[in-house]
């Protein structure tokens, strides 16, 4: 799979999963909240995507030719970027509420 095919597959996967799981920030917040309980330490929504990329890297050590892991890592990178953008919007919205 070349880079264009991989990125298209990642975009397709993120789009399909977004329709199944809801918006990226809400989903990653939910995952972070659950992980925080399990780990007994705070996990932030922006930490979820890098952690999932780590899972995919660990799997690639066992099966380095498994293309789906590369697709998923690209998707998590894009989703992680979206979560950071969403956090900025939430912060701006919160500061507007305080300023009013």
C-alpha cells in the first residue's frame, strides 16, 4: 500500500468510526475517563491517541507486515490532532463564559 492509499484508507476508517462512535473529542474523553478509573491516575483525552498508536506499534513488532496497524496509526494521528483542536475550542468557549 503506498502512502496515498494508506492515508485514504485511514480517512475512510476515521469517517466510518466517527459515525459509529460519535465525535472524536467526546469519545476520547470517555476513554480517558475510563482509563483514569482503571489506572487510578488522570488520563486526558489528548493522551488517548498517542497511547493507541503505542498499541499499534507493539503489534507491528509481532507482525510488521500487517497494513491495518499502519492505517490505524495514521487514523489515530489524525484523530489526536482533531482532539487537540477541539480542546482549544472548548478552552476558548470556557474563557468566553468566564469573561461574560
